[in-house]
C-alpha cells in the first residue's frame, strides 16, 4: 500500500492530493470539535492511532515479490468515523514516510486516499449496515476491519493501474494484475487483522463500556448483550 516516492507520475500525485485534502480538513475540524466537548476520548484516540501506526508499519514479504501489511484503520473508523480516521491515518503515513521510508511525500496523497480514506469509507459503510441489526458486535468489528484492509489494496491497485495501464487491455487488465499480486497475502492478512482488532474491541468493551456508549458506537442494549454472552460463556467454562 505504501507507494514509494517517485513511483507515480506527478499528475497523479496532484490528483490524489486534491482528493485527500478535503477529508483531512473536515477531519481536523471534527477532531477539534470533539476535543472541545470532551477530552475523555483522548486515551481511546491514542489507542486507535497506535494500532494504525504499528500494524501498518509491519511490512510482510509476499510470495509474489511484493509486500503486504495490515492497516489497523477499522477500530478508529468504528469509534470515531471516517474523517477523524483520515487525520490519524495521514499523521501515521507522514511519520512512516519521513522515519521509516515507507511511502513518500509526493505519493502521500495517494497513500492517504487508499489507507486513511478509502478503506475507512468502505468499513464505515459496513458498520452502518450492521450497526442496528442482531449481528454480534464483535462480528461487526471483524467485518469492518477486514473490509477496510482489503479495500485499501483494491484502491492501491486501481491507483497503480491508472498510472500504468497495460498496453493490451488498459486499466482493468493492469488493475487485475496488481490486485492479484496483493491478494495472495492480503486476504489472509485481512482475516487475521479482523480477529486481532475484534479482540482489542472486546477488551475495550470489558474495561470501558461507557465510552463506547458515549461515542454511540453501539447501543447500551447491544453492549450489555455482548457482555452477558461473555459472562455466560465464562460461567459454562467454569462449570465444565
């Protein structure tokens, strides 16, 4: 996902920056408004940012010769929405470009669109679809996280295809080739990331359910039902 410095033509670098900037501006406004209302959200915001930084910095070699990594944006998307997540993701990507040589400054706009904006947008759509249903909240978190991860690489593949269309078949042929390279490792990686962040969310629900309710992530009834189910499972294990 980290498109390296100089890899995209300058015209596409400008296009992706123009797409990304409005999300970042709206995210900063929303973040400042939230902080003015209640600074109690800061620890959870820090946890979400830490997971995005750590998980997206784990570059895993692919059997195809490329590399893949988790994105970590699903948890932030569920807790704080797309715009604030775009700000956190932009900060993470900037630090990674400057300190870890993951991605670049000219390609930062493209990397923000894929990981900090596009993935969260898709994940948030899934979250809104499942939020008020009978689906277990941890399954919802798993699905949102996995989808946000996969869509990030779908967008990256499309960005690369637009910049380097195939001589025969054009953009779609190039897109299929790029995504086939990523998919080998990214599909199982998305599943693992979904499991990890669902467990993290379960821990947050156990120790700080009130902040999840306050953010209106899930209703009191949904959280109580999830906690009751956990208690029932624990009691069954003790009796057995």
